[in-house]
C-alpha cells in the first residue's frame, strides 16, 4: 500500500464543558475537570448523577446541531474557506446524533422534524454553499471515522477541501444503560487509574478543515493517516487485537514505524474494560520504550463522537507548544499500564513531532489517527537543542 | 481509477417475493419476527427489527444457505460494512426513556444496551459474519442510501478494503412512522468488489441536485434512507443500465448510474 498524500489541517475549532479551544487547553494544563452534577435529567433514577455537560441554560432541542454550527463556522473562517469557489464537502461524525431531541420529542412533547435528526440544515445554516453534508454515526470513534472519510474524499479528488466535524450530547437512554450496568454512581472519570469507577459522558463538538498539503505555501499540521478496523468481537466490549489492527493500519498507511511516534492521545475512558485493553494494545505495539501517553476524558468526560477530534486538537496544541498535559483524574496507574509512558500529575515538556490519537467505539469500531507537526512549527523555547537534533534526524530519515 | 462492481445483491422487503420486485427472495421475504427463517434462531435476542432485516439482506446478498453459519464466510477479514439507516434505533431509545422514567433503571434490559448506539446494525453484521474492516453508519436522511453506496465504493478505491457490504434499512415501528409518515420496513444489501472479471455491473459517480432526480426503474415508495441501496440492488438484479436516484425536498437528491460493462482484464 502506498502512503496517502498528506493532508494539512488549515482550521480548527472546538467547544467542550471547559469552554472554547483555548479555555479547554488551559484547563487541561491546569488539571481542571469540567465534571458537575447533571441537572437536565433525573440522575438518581438513572443511576448516573454526574457528567461533563456544557452549561448553557435550560435544556432545549437540537443543542448538538448548535454546537456543530458554531465549530464548523469558526473552523471554516480560520481556514479562509470559500465554498462558492471551491468544492467544500462536510463530513459530520456523531455517536448519538440528535437522539436526545428525539427523547424529548417523545417523552416531553418538544418539537422535532425528521430532517433535524441529521445535520444538513445545521451545517448549511453557516456554510450554505458546501457541495454535500455527509452524516455518519459510529459511536465513540465517529470523529475519527469522519476524518478517514474526509481524507478519502480528498484522495479521490471528490472535494478540494473537507470540513470534518463531530458533535454529541448525552442521551437519557445511554445514561440509563450506563447506570443499569454500573455498580454505583461515578463522580469523576479517572482514565488508566487503578481505582477508576467507570465512564461519564460529556457534551461538545469539534471541527477541522483539511486540504491537500501540496496546495499550501505555509507549514501546517499534517494528518498522515487514519487507520480503521472493526473488532467483530463483542457488541460493547473492546478487543485488543481489533485495536492493534487499527493502530497498525494507521502506521502502515502513513509509512511510519511505531518508534517514530512521540505522543499518544489515548482513548482512555476510565472503564473497567477499555483501559486495560488499550494498555495491552499500546504495550503490544510500542513495547517497553514507548511514547508519552496522555488523554482528555478525565477533564472533558467522554464526548462520544466528538472525542477523537478534540483529542486531535489537543495533540496538535501539545506538539506546537512543547507541553503535554497530564491525564486529569489519574493518580495511580493500573497494573496493566505499568510499562507505559503515562503523563501523571503535572504537564511535561516534550519535543513531539508525530502523535497518535486513539478512538474506539461500541460495536468494536476503531479509528486511529496519526498527526504531524513540522519542525518549523515546533516552539523553539520549549525544545532543547538535543531534542531538535533528534527530531531533525528523524525528519531527514523520513524525507 | 479502479472500477467497482456489484458482486452480490439482495432486496429484502417483508412480504415481497421475486414475483413482486426484482432481486427479492423466491418466497416472500421474512419480516423481523420471522428472521430466524433466514438466519437461524441463535443471536437474534434483543435485536431490533432494522438489525434483523439488515442481517437477512446481508445473508441473502452473500448467497448463504438459510440458518446458522456452518463455516466462516470466505474473505471475511478486512471486509467493510457501510449501513444506511436513519430510524433503526429511535424506537429503542424512546422505549428506554419510558421504562426508566416509569420504573427506574432496573426495568431496562441490559440486553438492549447496545441498541442505544445508532451503529448497532453495522456492528451486528460484523459480529455475525466476522467482518473486521471499516464499519460505519450513514444517516444523512433521504440520500443516505446512495451516500452509503458511494462511500462503500470509496473504501475499495482508496485501498481500505477488498470488499464492502453496503446495506440500506429502515423499520416501520410506531416511533419511526410518526417521524416519517408513510415509512415502510425495507432492507437491501449489495456486495462491492473491484471489477476484475470480463464483465460486470459497475457503479458510476454520484451526482447531486436540489431539483428532483428520478430513478429509471420502479422503486417501492416510503423507504427513506434505504431507498438508494434498494435501487442499486434492483438495478443489479435487472442487469440492465439504470440510473438510481433518491432524496427529498429537504435533503436534496442524489443519483448514480449502474451500468453493465464488458471489459478486458488489465486494460480497463
């Protein structure tokens, strides 16, 4: 397989329970969590009392559509996109779509019409001239899958630029399921912690604009590949072999060896099953001297389809600034993660040029993204001379 | 650019046979409650109607004998699954909310838990047949069917898989039909592979329009997100050149030519 042509990230935006892009980065570095008591649902009945909600007033219909429109508009503006003169496609990933609005329509008499269930109108409210809006739904790897579809549209010359976005809010039905199978209510997500209690959901959306790197003059972060797989193993439980297959697919498609990866943004959901399974997969792929590993869900909650793109933006920010945030909520790593480079306690300086972003979902759907920040974008003050030389050698070795 | 051919197809509209609609089974297609006639009894517990119909269509498109699989499907590893559906799990989602509000979370069956996630149809297909390739749900409204066909072909052309199973399905439960009046339960599946034989039925490029685009053959009405896959499966069954179209005034329209070609291997 030949490596796909790299695509450049020319615009980004996100919104989480912690705020916008900069507010989210700042909170991650400060180790601040967005967890709070849920107010839109009856947490005691559901058995889930906490989450990572965006607090934007009394609950109303179509909140994920609103967040989506916001991040799509901001990312497109940052990239200077003009859909009137170029073929701009939009791919939206979502785990739970507008199902919360379906629940409120059914049980509370709120308004809803059929087209509200997907995101065509929400996107066109801010970018009316795009060639198409594709909505794909893939549980908690939806954003990663959307990015893969976006890359493929560019590779097949079916678009000149693609806005890849993802959005999700928690549904009462999914909370009921989490409460039903959980032992006792969880009050915070503690990824990779020996005492982790389980997952909590979060609200939010993120968007990236991708374009063929060859079309651009200035250096931009590059999406080197997205690897995809399906475990075909269990409806809800993860599988090490399926996760490893997605990682290897990403590495093979980019032509990058595991040793060339400097940083991992883990899926890290804080559940009994994901964290040891992901740890085993990371250990199997990277061995004992692997990259630094961090994750965002202790601070943002599990934002379902949005999580992959949020992690991608955090990876780019960490590489550009040379500082990797610690895993919020992690105190004592679980035994299975003993040999891994988890960032615990406080942020670490790191000279990272290539990052891997993990996203795995219900149904065993896995998407692993490799993103690269070029030498010219690395923050000079945060990178030691020795690291610069190491990275320069790595750049030469791959060119 | 590599051409993508249809190597298998099935139309599965409950109650309709090949007498009624090209590509349907010889006997009237099984409804969700009779899915065991096609799939065997094992593994259907707590499966939603849309998932059952999608499994039936997949089973028939792969030309598997009725009942439980007796041996693995050849080439299952790395096979991709792309499903088009918008309303597959809306009934489950509403039912869970009703149950938990009325009786608390212990009234909810854990067996139903996977159905809270919209991609349950595709992951159920992957699990049953061992398909470990890319797997996702397309839910872009009335054009979802042809969007899924196009993306299933794209996965082949970009080297992500050697074979894509593309399935379109919608249910006709009370919640789904309230959201989408006139909706009828229907499923269809096609198997896509690179064109390597001397002749085959190939997919053309997708075109879009805000104005109405029409199919050149008869399609059963009211199948919403399933319509595009249904149309391609019918065209493949007819073995004639056709344009397949789907869409509505809200979502716009999409069309794709399905063409019988003769070629020489290695020259196309």
